[in-house]
C-alpha cells in the first residue's frame, strides 16, 4: 500500500502549497474527484430536504385527523417515542446520537408549528361547498374525502351498505341529495356506470365525478346521465390510497385544460401540488394500455417466471444487481395490489388485443436479434430504446 512521506506534496493543505491529489484507499483523489463527491453530497442534501418536506406534508395530514378527533396538536408522549426510535436507529447505523437527537428535535418542533398553522387555516377557511362521496369509506374515497375537507368542503360519504356518514367524524347523516354541490363516485369499476345512471337525476345541473382506471366501458352510462342533465367529469388519479402526499403525483382529467378553469377537483389537486394532465376521453384507455396494462403485464410476467424458476427466489434476490433490485421492487409492488382491481384494469380495456400483439412483436424482435451472429440488430434495439427515452 502506498503511503505518503511526511511533508510530501500529496498532503491536502500541506505547508508546501495547494494539494493536487491525495492517496485515499489506494486511489488518487484529485480535485475533480473531490468536486464529484461534493456534487453527490449536494444531491443527497436535496434528497434530505425533499424527504423533510414530504414528512411535513404527512404531518399536515395527521393534523387533519387530530383536528377531526378533537385531539391536541402537540403530543409529548409521541414525540418521546419518535426520539427513542431514531436514537435506536442511530446506534444501528453508527451515527452520533447527539446529532440525530438535535436534528429530529428541530424537525418535531417545526412539525408541531406546521400542524398548528394548518389546523388554524382549515378552521378559519370559508366553507367552499358541500359534496357527497360514494364509496367514501374505501381507500380512494377516504383520500378524496381528506383532500376536499382540507379545501373547505363539507363532506359526507355513502358506504357500500348505503349508510350515509359525515366526514371526518363519521356521524350518521340523513341524505338530502339536493343539498350537495357535486358527487364523487369511488366504487369498483364494474359498478361505476350503474351508479352514475342511478344518481344522475338527483344531480341534474351538477357534476358527478368518476375516477375509473378505464373509461370506455362507461361511455353509454355517461351518455344516459348527461341526457338527464348531469355533467359527468372523468378523471383518473394515477396512484392508490397508500400515497404519502399528492405532491408531483399525476392526475389525468379527460378533456381540455380550459374545461377545468373553475373545477373544484382540479383546483383541489392543484393546491395539493399534484401534476395535472389532460387527455381526450377517447384517447384515455389507449394511453393507459401503455401506462398501466403494459407495466402491470410485464411485472406479472416477471414474477410468474421467478415463481416457476428452478432457482430459489432468495438466491436471485441475494445476487441482484441494482437494475434487478429496482425491477424486484416494482414487481413486488404489483404483486401486493388488489387482484380484482388489476384484473378489471386488464379486462375492461378495449385495447388489450393490440397491446399483447405489440408485446409479441417486441419479443420476436429480441429473439431475432439474439439469433444473429453479430450484435448489429441487438445494438439497434438498444439504440431505439435510448432514443425513445430522449424524446422529452
């Protein structure tokens, strides 16, 4: 192992003047490499700040529930548990306990301040209106209830049993459908069309929102509802109820942006930091054949191959490369989803045949490229992929 002699020029900050390199684990650490490492630190700093910001957004969601339940914003016992938890973690990963305690004490104090400010903002916010959410006790229904409540709406929900409750206290409600400004339908896709038709008369002159992952199967029901005077708005939140915040999450609205200039759900998602996208109703399902069905299918194929493999999954996971690790994470995420929902996403699409035909063509291209004696065709496929992702 190379060692620098005392007083040599390789010492950083030596008395012989500015250093140009230093022996570090057997490698020369040049100024350029130092700059590269500083850039990595800057990236990590940005990630840390983004995580703190996300933590604050979750803290606001907790504040909403505390407010609804009449709980105090500051809960010293919970703060103590948080500090104990991060101190244990600090020991496990070799960080100074004092550093971690100081850091999280500051974060907790800021969280309490932010929660207090947020609750005061909600309490003093003018009433925006009144809405009814069908399926409000389900995962997405709860998420939308929380979103609209935070926007100042009085929210009531209808459970699958037909029982109506107030949100967030879940007190019994006697429904007067004429009192609501709009309705949101958050029920299974196969039941959405029937429900839209059933409530359309009661919401004549008002909006009914549906959030299905597929749209074409609703076309007839939407037409019937609009004949009765209701205006059906089709949107598609591109996430499930387990998200930690709406920040930068995509929400697809069917129509033109100008259609939603004064739309309550558009504004609510916009205020929450979501990424809003518009697409014509007729093109939605074709777009989703690539965004959802193709992605789901590839991951289902992937974990099906692993399930049938002669090598144990544990051995595959232990030897996984970074790309393999990311693929495993994606496949696990799909495997953990609701099978009935994912079946409907595949089955209700009218573009499924086209998609699987395209998958077959892509597989055939890969097989043909690998059957060649040279890498030209394979290289062409890789180049095609690079160019695809450069189109932004």
